[in-house]
C-alpha cells in the first residue's frame, strides 16, 4: 500500500515538473519572438549574432526545441542586449 502511494506521488511530481517546464519554454518562445521583432532582427541576423543555427532558433520560437541550455540562453540574451529575466517572465 505504501509503495503504491509513493509511486503515485512520484508520478504526480514528475507530471507537474514536466508541465511547469513546458510552460517556461512556452514563455521563452513567446518572449524571444516578441523581443527579436521589437528589435527589428530577423532570425538570420540573430543567428549570425549568436552563432546559433537559425533552424534551432526557429524551433525555440515555435516552442519545438527539445531543450534549451544555459549557454544558448546567454548568447541570445547578449545578442539582444537584454536581461535574461525578460525571456522567462
């Protein structure tokens, strides 16, 4: 009985962690596109400034990137000349 309860708790924790991660990536996608467009940058221009492949940037903006590592976030933030918090809020 206890093992079943622990298993259910772990499953729920994993569900909510995944759900919150997806919400965060959706915010990053929305904010990246908005900020890039506000700065009148194309995907190609941002790609050149960051050194990040334009197809990967397109995936980030479309909320289809499998993951987003900190080094890429820092390159994007630097190229856009923004505080990193602007991507996540």
